[in-house]
């Protein structure tokens, strides 16, 4: 039966992508998905060969046909986002596509046009099929793109008869994260023993509890504050959340990433690689 593992963190910079890359090297028969569409970086380790490139259209942007404009200034007065300049040019980044100007323009000079908000891809990688995406600069609706990436990964997994979908999720607790964890069999939270790390972990845990998703925790850079690491472990035990990995800081993880490799390829016998192997075994037990 197909199982979905989503790896998230309360914020960026916890080493989430390095852990996903290492797990990608270990799991067989899987489809990979990068749902961190605002700051996708899993491709840096996977070196994907893009085999399909699709446009992602989302939302609307207003456009003014100056030849029809009678300079009544109604659109300027009504736009709540100050997206229209005195020269009747619409700033595409500020325009929210609300349509107010379009509806109230007396001369029909304004049209609403579909917005090319990004691209999504299906690629081949050394670790298997990979679905990923890139949202355009200042584009919104990343939740919608995350859902699209996940659905494509599910379609491909079913078609290729895969048993695992491994997802690199977005940071935070907003709409893209909710889109990424929906339907997951396990959410693995990567955290670090800092005050902000604990704060973010608490927020993400309550989100998972709210959506009733099975959760496990991995503490990365555990030795930067042993006391906080112990406190996270205790907190997780009290809440029946398994801590499946405790990974001390390891400079070679960064070196591996710079070379476009996972730690499993860069140094398969390292302490970090061994911890991640053990973590994968625990994950398999949890989702079985
Ligand atoms: S669509 Fe809305 S946000 Fe965009 S220019 Fe018109 S009124 Fe402003
Ligand atoms: S509302 Fe229409 S006619 Fe009036 S200034 Fe704006 S674009 Fe021109």
C-alpha cells in the first residue's frame, strides 16, 4: 500500500532538505516531491533531468488599454492596493486581481488576464522520479501549487506502482504546510535545540495534532545545546511523539550539499549516515 512521508520544519535552515536527501538515498521504490515551492532546493542535491515542464496559471492581473481610457481616475480611487499609477500603468506585483477596477471602469478599458504564476516539473533523478515546482517572484497561491505537486506525485506513484512518496515540505505553519501534510501517513518534523526551534516545533506539533496526523521528530544539530535537546526529548515523550533521530552537528553534511550529494553518498560510514539509517528503520516501523 502506498505511504506518504512528509518532512517539515517550523522554519527554514534546520537541515530539512539534507535529511530528505539522505532518506531519498535510502528508500527504494518511491516518488520524490518538493513542496517547498517558494524556496525549492532539493533539486540542488538531486540534479534532476527535467522530462516534463508545465506552466502553473493562478489568479488574475488587471491590464489597462490606454486607447479606451477616458482618464476618469475611478480605478485609481477604488484600488485598495495602490497598484495603479497616475500614468495608468498597473504594477503587476501590487495588483491582487480583485477585479474592482475592471467592474467600475466606465469605458471598458480594463481587462483581467490570467497570471502565469510559476512552473512545475517532472524529472528523472538518481533516486527516482521527482515532482517539483517553482513559484514566480512575489507570486502567491503556493498552497495551490503544493497541492498540485502532491497530486501529481500521487498519480505517478500509482502509475509506476511505487510504495512510498517522500515529500520535502514547506517551512512554517501556513496554508502551504497544511496542503502538504493533508493525507500524509507520517509527518517528520526536523527541529533544532534553539529557543526559536522549540517555539516553531510547538506550533507545528499543534498543527499536526489539529489535523490528526501521525508525527515523529528528528532533532538536528543536537549538540549545539544538549540541555534543550533533552527538554525536547522529554516533551515529546510526555506527548507520545517518537523522536526517531538525534543528529549532532556535522560539517560534512554541508560539504556534501555543496557537492550536490547526500550524506549517505558523501560519507556512508559517518556517524550521521548511521543515525539516518536507523531513523529510516524507525520510520518504516511507524508507517507499517
Ligand atoms: S484588480 Fe484590484 S488590485 Fe488589481 S489594479 Fe484593479 S483594483 Fe487594483
Ligand atoms: S476607470 Fe477606466 S476610464 Fe477611468 S481612468 Fe481607470 S482605466 Fe481609465
